[in-house]
C-alpha cells in the first residue's frame, strides 16, 4: 500500500501593523506634504499662471517668492515644465491619496502603481528638471543649488525610496 504525502498548505503571510513599519509612517508624512505642494506649487505652474509679486493669488505670490530667488526655470514657464507640473498637480495628487490609504490599510496592490509612479517621477520629472537647473542655459539654471536641492531633492529621494520599498511582493508584510 502506498502512502500519499500531502504537502502542507502555504501559510498566509500577514501584513505588519503600521506601528511596526516605521518607514511607512515617514512615507505618510512626506506624501501628505506632497499633496500640499501639488496644490500650492505645481498647480500654479501647471495652469500657466504668471508668477508675479503683486498677484492677488496667494499661491502665485508664494511661488514668485521661491522662483524669483532660487528657480528661474520655474518662472520662465516652458511648455514642457507646464506639462510636468500639471501632471503632478492633477494626476500624481490622486496617486498620493491612494498611496496614503494603502499604507495605512496595508493594501499590497499599490506596489505596481508605486513602481510606475516612482519610475515616472524620477525619469520624466527629475532628469529634465534637475538637468536644466544644473546644466541648462544660464538664465534657467538655479543660482543657489543648495536651496534648490533642499526644496526639490525630496521629490526624487522619496520616490526612489518608495521604489526600493516596493521591490518585493507583499511590501506591507515586512518593515522595509
């Protein structure tokens, strides 16, 4: 008589609670701030609003203060930058909301969308903008690279960290 060996069923892997995923809490804070900056900054550029000091629009005034001191590219309104900023203001903002909900609830399905987002923002936003800011024509280069990196570095750094975070299946079953 032959004995049939039955393999044990694979154990379901459970998500870690948010409190045991401290870097995800950092993501919650950063991507919540990204929502605010999409509204304050990217919408102004995406809509093509002229950044002038005497505007009646407070968002335009804030953007003018930054761009007139540190970011002449942002003030020059090239069409390609309006598309990039508009994408951030009117498309990425919805991803940020979904990402925040997914991190809190542990929805692992956000992994693929996170990889797509991170790749897009690094390649389609970071490379052209940082390229012009550091190597472009004199009138479009940042006069203060340190301040520019302080303001804009997180928009490349945190998507890169998110890409690393989402490198393996079931990201919320592990700390990082």
